[in-house]
């Protein structure tokens, strides 16, 4: 049973990564904080690329927390 659970989680991780990549690609050049979470852009955002990387990581972790089987 544990082997099936591990395989299911591997598949979920692959699907989450594909979803994240598709969303990021479709919204290239836009603030991902707004796109992914519906939050306001930071007023003092000095490094948009670093902020977007953080939002991608946050979005991926949120999806994995929601869908991985424990």
C-alpha cells in the first residue's frame, strides 16, 4: 500500500509542477502575487523577480499541502 501511496504522491508532485509552470508561463511579466493569490502588489517591491520567485514557491507549497496524500 505504501508503494502505491508514494507513486500517487510522485504523480501529484509532477502535476503540481506542470500546473505551476503553465500558470507562470501564461502570466509572464505580470505580478504573480496578484495573479496567483489575488493579493495587492507590494508598494515597496524593489525586486520583482525575487518577489515572483517567492510567490511561485508559495503557490507550489500551497498546492502540495492541499493535494499530497498523507
